[in-house]
C-alpha cells in the first residue's frame, strides 16, 4: 500500500473510531471491528459507518484506489465513503489493535466452544431434573415432561419434590431448597415455579451428550429408537446422578423408587392409550442398567 493510501486509511479509521465512541458504543478489546461485530443490529452498524463517512473529494486521488481494493465503500448518494470491513481490519492490523489470532479467539469464544460444559459436574438441581425424567421414564418426546399440559403440573411438582427428598436422603445431593422453590404458594404450589425450576436444565443437553432435550417446554430423554432403549445409555445417565455411590444396594433402592414412580405417573399424567414405558420389559431393563453400573463402580 502506498504511503498516501495508508495515511488516508488510518485517517478514515480514526474518524470511524470517533463516530463509534460518540454513539456511546463500547469498544470490544479496544477494537472497533469487534465492537461492530458484536452489535445486535445491522441498522446500528450502518448508522456508525454512515456517521463516519467522508466526502470522496476529501480523500483526493486515493479515493478510487481505496474503493478498488475493497477498503472503502460508498455510503451515501452524494458519494461519501466509509470503511468496509476489510478496511477496518487492515487499519486495526496496522495499528496493532487486532490480529488474526485475537480475531479467531473472539469468534471462538462468542460463537463456537460449544462443548465447554461437557466436563463440568452435574449440579444438584440438574441431578434432580435428570432423575425426574429417568424415574418418569421420559424416554421420548411423547413421554417426557410437557409443561404445556397444565393439568399435570401438580403431579410433576410432586415428582420433583419427591425426587429432591429421595436424592437428599440418600446423600446424592445437598439440600437444594427445591421444595421451597416449588411451593411458594403453599402446599399446592403453582405452574410458574415449576417452569422456573426446569430452567435449571439449561446445560444438561451438553452434559448428557445431547440425550437430555428441552424443546418448547417439553423435557425428555432422547433414548427411544425403534421402540428400544439402550441399556448402556441408561447406565450412563444413572451414573451422572449416582456418581461413586452406585453400589448394588443403592441400585436396588433406586430401581424400586423409579419403578413405583413410573407406574404412578403413568396413571396420573398419561392419557389412556398414550405411549408409556411403564411395563415389565422396562422394569427389567432399568434394573439391569443399574446393576451394570453398580458392578463397574
């Protein structure tokens, strides 16, 4: 780049930075480029760029060259020019504000790194919600916890409370305060506290390798495939809840609790003739999954 072109580019950049700050926008890591990327509105970006536009005549002979090289673009009918994304990038590299590694680190942090939470431990409230679906045998979208069916919310509230008590009594969680959180209106509880409690499941899809699904207030475990459920996946999910306490005695206790809860919920929340995993076939499958987990622990 010729010296006069470089000087014009940096002058336009300084003008852009001033226009950006004048609109009370915060620089991101000192960068206008990243700040513009972070803006939620294309119209806001346009306003900043338009405010920073300069008459082509003010640039003299370099105006055409900056446009030809894609460093500047026409921003208004009167021929005013503003920097393009490439122009901003070139200017910030020249000034040492931004380099390729910093740009990629920002993109990675903001739009990628989807699996950071995979290795994170399952929290106590996440254990409760995961165990609710395991005990209810919510192994498909049609057998999960659908909070749109408001007439079932009391049964689901009871299930979450019962689950929290069971896990706490067996040393699998601490005191999460789940019952107080759910029964804010007294013994009966309400729908909104239940909806709010299920929001604690935000990171469970990542922590369960995508098995836990939250879709439009319908929560389920994506386990069913051609009317079958893999034992190994059940063992894996129970392991996230039981951790190192999955011995044979605990396995039997958990199986008894889950079996009772599954049949109780099948009667309370499943319409007659609707899909259900409350059957002896799945009793045996869950027992085998738990005992397999216990023998590995």
